[in-house]
């Protein structure tokens, strides 16, 4: 049975921990039951104070966990690691945040690279070019006049600006 002291203890642990604290499987159902019971007990001063205080403390818990979940989603996109101790109600939120981060990064990458949907494009080289290192730190070339090559968008922009390549539009 969930009590006010149990809620406070859980919030304290969550705030002090860098990781998500493991909650009982039915924690949020217990919270709903606890709050409903306190509301039903009426307007006694003690019950009303405990209900309002519990709601504030629970809001702190939810915000602390939301911050951690967003940070874990960022980390998961980069590393592929799946976090521990997500409550069932939080898993959907985690996956949605992770997907939005992936979408945002893909859009941002496309803008920065200036290419097509994959951030790459096809060009014809207009003059002999020595080997060079692109902004992605990959080595490209050497290329000869007339070569058709696929390059990242930022390299294409550079070569187009120097009139050393001509973009080939695909599909």
C-alpha cells in the first residue's frame, strides 16, 4: 500500500540518483488509488494538506523522470543502448522522444550537407582533382575530369562553388 512517506522517499531517491530509480510495476496505478482515496476522505484539514502535498511531490517526481528520459533518449540515439527502470507508462514516451530526435537529426544533417534525402548527391567532375578530406573527415579522390561520383552535400557545395563539379539531378 502506498503512503505519503513512501511517495516522499521515492521522490528523494529519484532526485539523488543519476539513473532512473526502479519503481514498483504498478506504481502509477497505486498513485492513482492513493490520490482517489485521499480525495474521498473528504475535506478534513489533515487529509487536504496531505493530498495537496502529495500532488506537488509527485509532480517533482514526474518532472525529474521526464528530464532523465529525454537525456536517455538522446544517449540511446547515439549509442543504441536501452535504458533500465522505465515504467511501462514511460516506455511509450521514451520511444516517441527517441524517434523525434532521430527525425530532427536527419533533417539537420540534410540541411547541413545540402544533398538529397541521404545527404549525398551525384556530380560530374569538371577538372582533375587531388585527394581531399571532406568535412565528415573522410578522404575523397583523387578524381579525373569526367568522373561521376557520389559525395556528401558539403563536399558538393565546395566543388560547385569552385566550378570543379556539376550536379547531376537524379529521379
